[in-house]
C-alpha cells in the first residue's frame, strides 16, 4: 500500500488576512447549528426581500433563455440594459447619462471593491459611513488604503452634516462612500443635507476625488420620504459614481445584476476591464430581464406592494421594541431594517464587554432562536461600546411578532445569559 503524505498546511498571502467580510452570510453555520438541535430560527439577519421575483420579470427572463441569450456577452453590460439604466437613472436624477458610462456587474457589491482597486493607491484615504455596509471598510486595508470611518450618531438620527465630513477630508482622500437610504440605519438624506455635503466636497476635495453614491435602496421609502441623489446637485454628477441594482427593488437578490454610472466613459472602460479579468460578463438573460424590470410600468406596482408590507411591519416592530425596557429604536425612513439601541438590555444582563451587542446577538440566536446582526457587522473601527442590533424586517409579520416576543424574554433572562456565557459559545 503506497503511503498517503499528510496534508500540507496552505500558506496564504499576507494580504488575505486584511480583508473583512459580511456577517449576514457568515452567521449561516451558527444558524444551522441551532437548527440542527431542533430550534426554529427566525431569520432577521439577511438583507433580502422575502417576496418572489415579480411574475412579469420572471417571464421576461424565461423568454430570453428561450431566445438563446445564454452565451458570453458584452463585459460592460448588454446594450439594451445600459440604455435602460442611462434613461431611467438620468431622468430620475435630472442629469444626462449616456450608455457608454454605464457598467453592469453581478450585483451592486462588486463595484465597491473595484472602485478602491481603480482609484486608490496604497495610503489613499477612503471615507465611509459607520455603521454602514461592511464591504466599504472590508476592502480598504486589503488594498493598502486607509479606512476613515464617518461615525453616524443616534443623537443626530444617524444622519451627518457638512461639519462631520469636513474634518475627514484631507489631501489624501480619494473616495467617499455615501449610502441613502442607508443600511443598517434606514436613514434618508434630504435634498438640503446632500447640498451641504456636496458644497463641502466641492470646496475641499479636488475634482478627481470620487463620491460613490450607493443607492440600492432607492425605491424602498416610507411615508413622505423621498429619494434624493447627490448626483443631482449641480457640479456633482462629474464626480459621482452612481450605483444601484435589482436585488432590493425587484426582490431579485439571486439575479446578480447591479450597475454603476461612471463620471466618464474612460473610467467605465477601466471597470469593464476588471469585469473581463474577474468574471467576463453577467448572464445576458438576467440583464435583459433587468432591462424589462426597469422599463415595465408593472414594476412600480410590485414595488409599491412590497414597500407597503415593509411599512406595516416597520410600524408594528418599532413601537414594540421601544416598549421593551432597555431598548430604544428610531423609526427608519427607508430600506428594510430597524437598528435598535440595546445598551439598557446589555446593562441589565451584566454584559460589560466592549462588544456587548455581539454577545447579546449570540445569546439571542443560540438560546432564543432569533438571528440578528451586531453593531460590528457594520464597520469594526470605532464600534466598541456601541450597542445596537440590526433586525431585518424583510421577515414575515408572524415571524416578526414571534421574534419581538423572544427578544423581550431574552432581554430579562439574566440567569439564562449567565449559563450561556459559561458554555463559552460567544463568536
Ligand atoms: C448598501 C448596500 N450596497 C450594496 C449591496 C449589495 O447588493 P447586491 O450585490 O445584492 O446588489 C447591499 C446588499 O445588502 C447593500 O445593503
């Protein structure tokens, strides 16, 4: 019998330890472990609408498969989709967009890292909101750039003003991420706030500094909230990378279609070349389905139905959370998350760790079967001593009702928390 050599431990490149991740996906094995013990887990962790792909879009995708749109296609994105994006984004933002400045990606996530690869040399500074979508911070150190978190404070309704960003812009700033409506806080910027921010950027940052405006939740708005884009402010379209996609608006996270509008065709060509290097192209049948989604008048109807349900859930859960002793929760104006402050609960349970919300998050999952995300899932730098959870309301009403009841019970279970810690199960 030939002897099998023992496996050799892989040696990873040093840069790989510097990249972060997205905990909404990383928490999956913990959920499976809890479920394997027979507990039903209520999943309030992931940012994915719990609605099917609207019928008219699904039919369009099937038609395109039947038409044979199943081959390689333009790495920049198929022409009909780029034309539909240029027209709809241009009209809604009041700016002129040509299809040669549009690039299509597998989702709105890839251009986040690509932008840093394209614009940032080592030492370049990247400003991003914190709490914010984790991928903004995740790439910075991996690429040798310098993360500069713009801390959003609950006292200011998680918005920020000119003065907050003013002090962060330096001669080394290359990229500034904005995200309205915002993940995880649900904050929406007014036209006046964006004008103030734009004034500061135009005054302090040279014209080659790019503003990355992540607008993937552009259609998920409540009450009288309206979506405004910084690209609509005079002088900003020339500096702004405008990003959106199909995942949230059309409940189509599995379609993997997102896009960016670049300030110039020259920049679009550089993104196109990264597409060629990484994945060649996005499936043409999904892109053509996305073009139909953008152009069809039926889409406004399906968006309104979905947002109406999210709004009912928001109006249910926010007062219920506020009624729990130790929790305060602001009313989100957009996106589909609530972001309660749980500092009082952490105090009551005797959690005095810098990352108390992470400990409560795990307790809630393992002992009460509710999956949420902790504060440090939304930017690690400066997340110490900030005790929040993100709860996704893209979760059926029955489940949300049960989730709040479980959170309430967990919030007073001092003895249960002590036993949980003794088991050593904190991530
Ligand atoms: C703010 C923000 N940007 C980008 C994305 C990426 O979305 P996708 O790649 O599914 O289009 C998400 C997903 O949750 C998000 O919340």
